[in-house]
């Protein structure tokens, strides 16, 4: 296989069999004053898997959107199989043989798999012949590439992994030769991700070209042949995967050396801070989300809860945070707390020393339209120290406090008067984290601490969490990122279908074992 | 209550259900495409007025029909312009159209005909004539089946039969044709349609064209039934059709049954103006309010869970 390291520097490209599947030459795109892509050139060889890695806002998605016809580049050329193409909408991208698997699937939830596959690619005005043809082709493809999925199942009844297969099938049904996957493993279990990689390997063998956008270094190392790194709209390097290392890629992404492993001392757990006994949560639809959970978190330890999203972790955090009702018994520092009724709310929880960094910082952690200093006191705004007198709040004092916190937590830009929505994901998370940690809680609940956060900020946030633990605080960490759970936790608990599947020590387990537990497979079942 | 009375009530129910059914199907198409259509009432009224006026002036209800459909279509396109092209709020646009129709029809009607906002009475070719199906006279003499055929099935206007035909046709279009698949998809997840390379905007406009035509038929039917346009003659039927649409869970066949139920209640209210239960007499107002009471019950969600098309009410903005 031929790979060009210095992409786009070839002199002449004739439309021959050896021409790269995709070549971009000098692509630039600006949104107002923001230069999202700056003179980007890459070329991807036919039948290879090419990774594009970079932090949020580095311009990866913009580049792919240009390739898929969502945006028009300000300058530059796109060549497919050596021939220049002009892609102005999705229809033309599809016609050029490009298929895209978006991070958020573009599927109609209450349609069947077949209906989703043919949508937009029907043969003629009636559905019947198209459906019959698609059924036949799907059977063929699923045998060929381990892409098995029930053609008559509704999308909403399928697991996320299967939904993703439908997206790949959609692209293949449209005879895509080039497949672009945007953060494909973000929502998958490790087993599902492995399965996806096998599918991709199979497609590669058939001569398909695959471009994978991700921020997970491990995946880049595992599956790609070549990798391009983007930083601030520029392509900083294109290298052969075999000739690089995760450390080098991280440095290229961030622009400085990054510590990939969390540096922490062994935990010295103390007395129990929170003791949860037989917790049950039934949601508004009457579905049992949490089915009798027992957990204890001690002083000076990080308890990590891992699991695929939607297995009761969210509801557990919500009950502990005081905005979802539950039944059972919870002792906080030896005293029972109300799990329902008018005394069960965020206010009373905070009074008991529970701080909460919610999973969804846009909906629950911040009010995006409000300024940083306002966000910095939400939930604690009743505190007498923020009141000037009986009527007015001490806004100047809050702003001064915010300034101090912002400096301490390295929030950039450190401007208390900026609206929350103008900060990047990582800096928004630092604001939430600062608000909660600065109140000196006994227990910190923290959900998906680094979702949508850049590598550089991840490092900082992890350090803050470990520092809080070393002060003797209890931390309950919920994350779908296995890497994060493995490196931060002192104990790991796996949740599946509202239940605890098992508890492990990070030193005595591995991703494979946790992955099985996350899929609901216990040791006993495996033995059978 | 004898057999003939029941047949007559059912006959009247069918007649009253016709405009509801057409309006309900109109709403079905636009909401299935993700455009909430609270402006059905306004379209109905505008169509009724234009149909009444044109029929009165020309003496032909068929020209009235053309005018009614054109008026309703214009309103529909206005809704599309506001809510699809300019991505405005669909509810506000719809409500504005309702106000516009309520005001304009009376103002224009008054300055045109000087009859206090009415149009002149329609007669002869100015109204739809009833179609007597073949053998209805002969069949009428057969007991049981005869009166049912003669009274209930035969003797309606062309639009009633058209409305009934529109039910299986709508079903077929929605569930068996490419257009229907795309239409339903755009109401559920427009970005899926967009990334498949199909225009969301065109599909939604197409749905609004269908809705406009169907509403135009319904409005014309009203004008013909009442032999002319009267101020506010739609009397909330657009809203009732919306309630029926929710009741019908956005499905054509259910829409037929739902609107027939509303028609039946209206027919009963019209026929039994007061019912005596021993000493207590149910007032006429209560009987006439029956369809509206059912509307409130349905909208309050007493008839089980109805899940609207997921993207309804949202204008589509391309994302990165």
C-alpha cells in the first residue's frame, strides 16, 4: 500500500488506479473571523483506514462537512480517485461515492431498518420493489461483513451498536467507496467497538477507503494505517500509524507535552461518607431504572461507576443530587436523607455536604445565557455570604470571588462577565467544577467529567478530582469512558440494567472483563 | 328511537363529518411532515368565504370550489413562507392566519356584498347537488337494507364521496409510496432526510400544498352546505379537526373514525335539542356543546398516549 506522508505535494495526479481515493488540496474555510480550516491538504490511499485526530474545535468536523457538501470551502480542491469534483450538497457527495456515518445517527427512529436504508435512494415512486431489493442486498452485506441486523426491526428497538450498523448499511446501499465515520465509538461498549473495527477491517479488505474522526488515541493506534493531526484549523502532521506513539500524537494535538496517565498516590480510604441501601428509582413512565442498589463511598476514595449510557447511572446521580425521587435508604455522614417529598431537593442536598457536577452541563450544570459569575453561585446563591443586605445580592463580591476561582481553575478566558456559552466545553466544565469544589463538599458527585472536553483540559480536571480525594473527600464518579474509570477510580462498580454487576479493583481487572460486565455478562454466564 | 331515526342520524353524522374529515387529513399531511397546522381554522374560513363569494357571483359552486381551494392554498403557502422558509414559530404563524381569516372575511364580505359580512344565499348550481347512487329509488323499498342504502349511502354530495375516498388514498400515499416515506421521515427526523440528499424544504412545502387543497375542499363544502358564507361559520371546526387528529394518532383510517364520532355527536346535538331524564331536562346548550366537550377531553389527554411526529413544530436548521 502506498502512503504519502507529505500529502498534497504530488505534482500531477492522473485519474489512474493508483490515484488516492480522496485528495484535498489547500482547503480553507472561515466562519466570520474564525478560520475553521486553514490550507488543509491530505491524501488518503485507496483501501486504507485513515484517522483524523484533534481537539474539539480543531476543525475536523468542518473539514468532513465540506467533504459531505454541508459547507462550501472558501478555497481549495477536492479530488476523488484523481478527478476533481464539486460537491455542493449531500446528493453530490453520495453520487461521488462518499458515505458518512455521523456521530449522532441520522435515522428515523420509528421506521424499520429497511425503510431507513432505502430513504432517499428508492428506485421509483413505489416502495415495494425498493424494499425487496434492499432486503436482498442487506442479507448479502450482512453475511459478507458481520453487519447482521434484523431488516424489519424498528430503529428505536435496536441497540446503539446495531443502529450504527444500519448507518453503515445505508452508506453501502448507496454504493459508497469512501466511508467517513465521525467519533464512531463514543456510544459503543468495548465489545461493540471491537465488532465495529472488525467490520471496518472487512470493508478495507474489499477495497473501501475509510476515514475515521476520533479523539481516542487508543483507537487510532489500533485500527488506522495513517493518521492526520489537526490543531486550530490546521493540519499539523500526517504520519504512518506504525511510526508514531500515543504520546507523540497527544503532543501534536495539544501543542505541548501531555500526561496521558493520571498521576496519583494509592488511596487511603477513611470512614464511610455515604451509604446507599437498596435504592430503587422508577421514572415518570413507570420504568424501573435503578433496581435495588447498595453502595458505600468512603473518605479519600474515588468510586467509579462504569456502564453503557442509560443503565441507571444517570438516575442514581439524579436521586443523590436531589432532583429525582427514589425509595430505599441513604445515610450521609450517618444521618438519613429524604429521597422524596418536599425536603428532597438540590438545596437540602448541598446543605448536607453533597456537591454535584451533573452529566449534562448544558442542561443541568449551567445556564448558558448567563454570565460566568452568575453561574458561579447557582445553587449556592442563598448563602448569606453572597448577600449584601436583606434585599440585594453582593454582586461585586461574587464577581471578585469568581475571578479568584477562574484563576485557580485556569478558566480561559478568565473573564467573569462572559456568557457561559462563549466558553469552550472544557472551560465550561471547569466553571462547574470550580463552583462545586470550592464549596468544600464532603461528597462530590461527578458525571461524565470530561465529555466534550479537550485533552489538555482533561488532564487538569483529573488532577483536580484526585487533589480533592487527597484532601479526604469522597468522590462518586460516573463515566462512560472506560479509560477514565480505569485511571481515576480507586474502586470500580459496573452497572447494567439498573443493577450492580460487580465490583473490581482497577489493578486487578482489565477493559475486557469490565466490557463483559457492562454488557450484562457475569462470570458465571461466561463459564457456561 | 326507531330504525329510520338511527339511519337519519347517521346520515346527518356523515354529512357533518365530511368537512372535519377533509380538514383532519389536511392537518395529517402537514403535521406528518413536521409542520404544526393550527391555522386549519383560518384556511377553512378563508376557503368558505371565497367559495361562497365566487359561487354567489358566478352562480357555479365549481368555480366557487376553485376559488376556495386557491384561497386556502394561498394561506397555506403563507404559513410555509413564515415557518419553513423564514423558520418562524409555526404556532404563531398559524394563529396569525386564523386571526387574519376571521377579520378579512368579514371586512371584505361587508364591503363587497353589504350584507353584514355574509355572502348572498346560494341556490341551484351555486350549491353542490346530492348524488343519488344508482337504484336508490328501487332499493329504498327493500326493508332494512333499502333505507340504509337510500338515506345513508346514497344522496350525498360529490365532496363527501371524495372525502371518503381520500382516506384510503392518503393511507396508500403515506405508507406505500416513496413520497409518503419521505414525508413521514421529514416529520420524524428532518436531518436524516437532509443527509440522504433530499430537500427538507421542498417536502414540507409539498405537504402544505396538499393540506391547502384539502382545507379548500372542506371550506367550500361548508359554504355549500350552509348555502352561503356567514361570519365565523367554521365555528372551531379547524380546532376540532386538530383534536380528531390527535385522537387518530396521525393515521388516516383512525382519522375517519375520529371525525365520524365528532360528526355523530354534532348530529345528535342537532336532533335532540333537549332530552328529559325524569324531571331533569338536559339543556340544549349542553347537547350542542358535545363535540367541543369531547375536544377538551381529547386534548387533556384522556384517550391514551398519542405521540406526535417527533420533529413537528420545529423548523429545520442545518447543523454542522
